[in-house]
C-alpha cells in the first residue's frame, strides 16, 4: 500500500506571485495532513522562488508526519538540510530556467559529487532518496552511492500519449522497481501524476510512496486541500479504501 507525500510548493508559488503572506504553505501542510497525507514534501530551491527558509523552519517545527525536503546538491543547501534534519532529503537536479524539476538526477555522471552528499546526510541520521530516471544503471548506481531510497521519475509515463508509449513507460518503471528492490532500495515515484493517470502506476507492485504536487494543489482550488488530498489518497492506496 503506497503512501502519499503531498508537495506543497505550489501554495508558496501563489503567495510569491504577490510577495505577501498568503496562502501559507505551513497552513497547507496542516490541511494536507488532515486530509490524510502520509508525508509533506517541499523543495527549498537555490533561488527561493517558492518555499523559503522561514517555511522550511516552520514545517520542521509543525509537521507531524514524514517531512521530505527536495534539494539540489549545492553545498549551502546541503548545510541547511543538515541543520534542519528533516526525516528525508530527496536529491534532485535543479536548473534556474526550468518551470519544475525536469527529469532525474544523473547519479552515474555525478557520482563523485553526489556520493559525499549522501554520506553527509545519512551520517546525520537523515534518510536520503534520489530522484532518478527509471533506468537500471541509474538505480544500481544509487544503491552503490548509499541512498536508502530512489524516487523514480514518472514523467515519461505522464507525458505518454499513445497506448504503446504508456505500456513502454510502465514497463520501464516495473523493471526499475525490480532492480531497486533487488539492490535493497525503497522505491518511490513522482512527477506529473494526476487523478486521471495515477491508477496504472499505483497498481504496480513495489512503489511504497508517491510524491504529488501540481494536480493536488490544482484540485484544491475547487474542492479545498483537505478534500483534494483525501481523494488522491484513495487512488494511491485503493485497497485501504475498499
Ligand atoms: N517529486 C519530485 C522529486 C519533484 O521534483 C516534484 C516536482 O516538484 C514532484 C515529485 C511533484 O511533481 P508534480 O508537481 O508534477 O506532481
């Protein structure tokens, strides 16, 4: 039964559109938890375009479920993560021009920079996940670097349009899940998942956690965040709601 991590970055994005105090992502975390979120995910970006340092501190002080900090491997961000000590850090690639995280972190190419970051965070007792593409070589490299988990990029699946593309993307995810489990990793999934496309991914054996942001926050505009989370939670862990 997979758990649901709710990414609240977009709440801060709306706040930053007016550089004001509302809507507050810390309130969003409370509402998401009341809707049944198993985790709260936020990305403290180097440019602080949405979540800022104050949010990170207050989230750490108030979130009672799993707190997952998405982050780059920049030294200053790593130092903040060490001080904050969230339950989990998820290492992601970060480019200033991007709208959102695009694709996975290349842990094969960046092994020499990523390895020490994983070691440092894990040395502080923080769980470390790596957001990577569902490619066996990437998954094995993540295990070798000491990650406790990987979050497989589900973007290829989310962007697939034809039945063949969808099947290919699901096959790649299945294969990467198996490689991950064999290598002793916990396997999460995320990116581009919505109320309409989550079904086949949630049905795959092996995913233990999904991190979902945009679709939940978009729905929350109409039904409220608590209800939006409740509805996604029922889709992510269907058997729990039978
Ligand atoms: N997982 C990771 C690592 C991400 O970077 C993001 C986007 O911030 C998500 C999950 C959530 O993606 P989406 O907003 O498309 O649901």
